[in-house]
C-alpha cells in the first residue's frame, strides 16, 4: 500500500512526511528540494490500543502505509507506482514564510496541481491512442478496440479539465488499464495545512470554506491539520499531549486522522488477531474472503484453511471475553467464502 505525497514548496509537506514516518529531515529550506524520500507510517487505531490493554501482549503491531515524498512535481513519474495521492495544501498565513505562488490561495493551488496531473495523463493518452491506431492499421486486433474506446472516453474527461478519478469504471474497464498508473485516476486526499486558530475554530476559517465543493467529489477526501501543532504534540509526553489536545478541543492528533483517511481511500479495512504474544491489525482489501484474508498472515494458513473463528470487535468490547461472546452467540465459525468485515477479530483454523 503505497501513498505518494506532493505539494508546492513551503506548504509543510516535508514536515508532515517527517512526522508521519518519524524520519529526521531538515524541514526548512529543503522543503523545495527535488529529492524523493520514502518511509513507513503507522495507522494508529484506538481499537488496537484497547485490545492491547485487555490482552497485555508482548508486542502490538499496527497497520502501516508506505509513503513516498516527492521533492518536486518534476519527478511525477515516480507517482505512477503509488496507489493514493496526498496533496498537502497551504492554508495558513505567515509573512515569514512566503508562498511560492504569491498569496495563500488553497483553491488555486488545488486547481493548479489537478491541472498538472490532468495534462500529464492527457499527454500519455494521446501517445497511446496514436500507437493503437498505428497497430490497428498494420493488423486489426480485437483486444485493442475496447482499450481505444476507453481511452477516448478518458480523453474527453481530461479535455474538460476533470480528473479521471471522478469517472465510474466497471471491473472489466479497470483491467484494461492496469499498470498504466494514470495520475488523475488515483484517489486523492487533500490535506490542508491550516493555522492554529483554524484548528481551534474551524467554522470561522474563510480560507478552508472555499473548498466545500471538493467534499463530495468521488474518490476524494479533504481534511485539515496544523503542522505546527502536530510538531508540538510530537515533542510532548503522552499525558501532556492529551492535555494539550483537550485545550484545543481535539480528540486525537491530526496525523492519526490523516493516516486513516489515506487507508480508507486505499479501500483497505483491518481485521485483528489477538493473544498473549501479539495483538495486530492486518490490512486487507474491502471485499476479501476469509481464506484470502488468511494469506495476509501466511500462505500456509490460506493453503490449509479449515474455518475462521470470528468475533467482531464491537461485540467483544461489549461482552469483554471470548467465553462471554460464545455464551451470547456472537462468536461464529465461518467458511472460506465469508466476507471479512472491518473490525473482525479472527483466529484461523488450518492444517498443512
């Protein structure tokens, strides 16, 4: 699960990347550098913390995301291999930090970056369509006609300056373009780096209010974080950080929400395995069957799958033990075609 982070210089992109991945980076002048950085971010889940408290395991392992931070859009080809894009957008005012494009205008920056993605995809499609036409002139190939038709549809969408992610695609259409890595087709998370005042009183932020039109767009999410606050939280103890968030009216760090939103845009859900040795969140695609989910742990478990012992997290928390869950009838044995749900706690029976 790979997430690409992009944004214009001096927006806080490198700062957020460094805090998400816990990597030490120079986040001052180097924010406009062109190097590509990679790291791993934890998807912090409050449920995992609660389960850890109940089972007291030797270790706790959250789900993770692989992050790629592009220092400059000139290296956009590296984004074709990621699954989701995060566009960090500046929405704070600070005379000491000049904006690369003049005034702070997140709506302008979003539209500008979207256009760059669209132009990149359009150029690729024009080249591909020209190649298909040349191949069809040499020898008709039935397999190329559906692709040509789909790419022509894509071209119409892009020429209207609308990203491909807003199109509804059928499974057979998705298969036609696997591996092409269209940038504007990738799910997008717009992260607004806002001021401390905007975090404390979000309804009063006129800059953020300009972006309401993006809220309901397909395969698109938008959220606000304050990199300055997140940096301060990172320096505090857990107790002090909790008090600081309470003073600000925050339930959790913005970085936790950011990671979870990216996780959801990837179409991922988590199931849990629990025990005295380990409590762990396992990421799988939504719509995964139990036998396939077993492969996330080990291929031997998938190969020797017998049954899945399943209790949903909510039921377990309500009844507080596996024994009570069995007594109440919420502990189930499921077969290989059971669709795993978000928050299932699973123990796989298998034999190899």
